[in-house]
C-alpha cells in the first residue's frame, strides 16, 4: 500500500492529492477569492477551506508549470508570498496558532493546574483502565499454603509407595499427614499434606500389580510443590501507585485478597455535537450528512481514560450552547465544529461571553488547525474540535489526549519512531498527521487522509507526525498509537 506522497509530483493526478495539500498550494498562490459563508468548522467543511474543485484546478495549473521532482523527493509547496493581502492573512493566522508540540504541552500543563480529585474506592469489576492512587500491597502470603503444582501423587519418603484410597482435591480442608512410604492422589492447587517429600507427576509414575507406586524418573525433594509465600509475603508491595489497572492487575489484586482498589477517578467528560446539517440515522440527503462524530467520540474518550457523562446534539443554537457550557459540571467539555469564524460558528463568541481563558487558539497542524483549548472554570476545561472527522481525531490526540491522560494520572507513553515506507507530502509551515499502517517495522502511509475522511484512519494503526515540508521514504517519524492498536488496556472501550 502506498501513500500519495510516493508518487512523483510531476506525474501526480491532481485529483489524487490530499485536500489539505491542495488548499495549501491555493493559499501559496495568493488566491483571495470569496469563500462560501458558513462552511467553516463543519463536518462537511473547514473555516479555511476553499471549494475543493476550485483548489484542485489550481493545483493542476500549478503542476503543469512546475518542474518534475525526483521519485524520492516529496513535493513541497513554495513558501508563502512576501507581499500582498494574501501573504498578510497567512502570516497573521500562523502567528496566532500554537505549534503542534507546544499545544500538547499546553494541554498537559492545563491538566496539572487542576487540583487532583480525591482518590476513590472502586470495586474490582469497575476498576479496569483506572490508575492506582495507592500502592497495591499483599494482604496475605501467596500462595497462602503449600499447594500442588501438578496433578499426580503426593509422596512421602523414598519409593515404592503404598497408595491411599482417598484423593486430595483443591478447595478441601487440610488433608491427613503422610508417613514414609505412603502416597495419595492429588490435584493441581490442592493443599499439600504434612510430611510430604514431593509431588510425582501423573506421567512420571506407574503402579505394579500389587498397587504400589513406582517413579519412572528421579524424585527431587520439593519438586512440583508451590511453597507458601513463593510469590509474595503478607505486606509486600506488588505494584506502586500510578500503575494502570489492566486485566492482569485485576487478577493479581483478587488473588491478593482485594475486593476494591484505591484509584484516581476518571475525568468526567461531556460531549456537545454541533451542526444543523447532521443526521443520526439513514442515508445522507437534501444537503444533510450523517453525524460521524457522535458515534465515534464517546468510545474514543473512554479509551483515553474518561467517563463520558453525557452526549448532546445542539445543532447551531448559540443559546443552547451557552446554556450547556455554563451549566456543565464535567471536568472537560468537548465540542465538535463551530470553532472557526463563520456565521453559525458559536464556540468563540460563547467562550468570550462566559469569560473563558483561551489557552490554545488554533494549532499549526493539518488537519485540525482550528482546534482550541480553553479554561472555562477553575476546575474545568473545554476542547473545541473541528467538525471534519479526521480533523476532530487530530484535535483529540493533540489536545484531549494529553489533558485527559494527565487528569487520569496515566503516564505519558514512551515516544517511538519508525521509518516511512513511502514519501509523504508536508504542509509548508504546519505539522501534518497522517494515518499509517504498521507493517514489518515500517509505517505505510494510507490513502483517504483528507480532513473529512475516516476511511484511512479506520484501517490504520497510528498517526505519523510529518514535519513541515514533508518526509522522504525511509525517514524516521514519530508515531501516535491509536487506542485499538496498543494491545493493552486501551482496547477496552466499554
């Protein structure tokens, strides 16, 4: 599978270019034709988008005049013009926007400024995905008595042995002691009788015609016996505070005698889906489109460690938006769309009306440039996601993920890189996030990575962080894992 950047620029069909790349080229041309009002920030547009067909037509025209690039060199749009009104608009826009790495740091910093909520005592069955707020210490020895590690015979002294008629089974009271020369059938996990020398596995013993047991290999003192306290002693620390509660941790806690865990509570999140053009069922029709973010965001936020307390669809209603934000008691409010400056983009005016502090107002990243982060109350923040689906994902991983991770007490993932299989285009001055599949220690760029598309990311394992200017084949890029690809607790969406 090859990404769009793998093709030489001179031979590319402009219709196959990523929309963001096309629009970047349009901006670089200084084109200042009027935009359609109200197209910004919606699930079917972006505040900075021109008509796609118009943009691609200009790309074709630009490609026709441009020299060919070599196959291993990504095509990079020319720098923005230095003069004219178009250049001024571009420079102003990117002066205000926050660089992508700084935006992620700002989100972490915002979360650290919030007083941590008191630890909660949570039943084991509700603890999956939480972070321990106190060390997990053993409440008993493990195992709490000597047990058999195998099915077979418990034997005392040297053989051959006379075999008792009874059996020693798991879950039963302490069995009778053995004397030298005796053996008894025993099950895995059963309590070892007193004065037992070893456990002889079923496959390592045979009985003669008089019913006596003989070993078919040497018997070592203590073999296949799990002694009391082999794994831990009462009071030993099993896990430190800050450990993520995985399924294995739940098993360990249960074995150690816990019914509840002391954990950091999940950050409480409210999702507000904006837009009059959204349908909740059926096929798109009459200018209306299906809401892709409503089904996607809650499970994704849960995978990031949040408790989604409610999701509401508000349409393009400024009063409803103001009421919802002002009345929310969530730790984080997530809005979709309406973050640009169109006539129905109400997020910025609402934040100004309630006196919110804008911490991040636009990020130098594509897709997702018009995302924002605001402090709405002393202990509450708002992440405004663009309305385009892939742009919203970009906003989730740029702003919501570091904020929620810090609020939930989770450790930051270790950064890692992989080489690109194919070259990819870059934005001239912004970071770019593109879906990739991980194959044989390489990151393979995927098609369908425009800001309004989900087809690429639905098949992806990660997002690659492409620096301004693009990346060549073989270049090592930072990767952002997606929840369902981490093979850990984050695969649990419910």
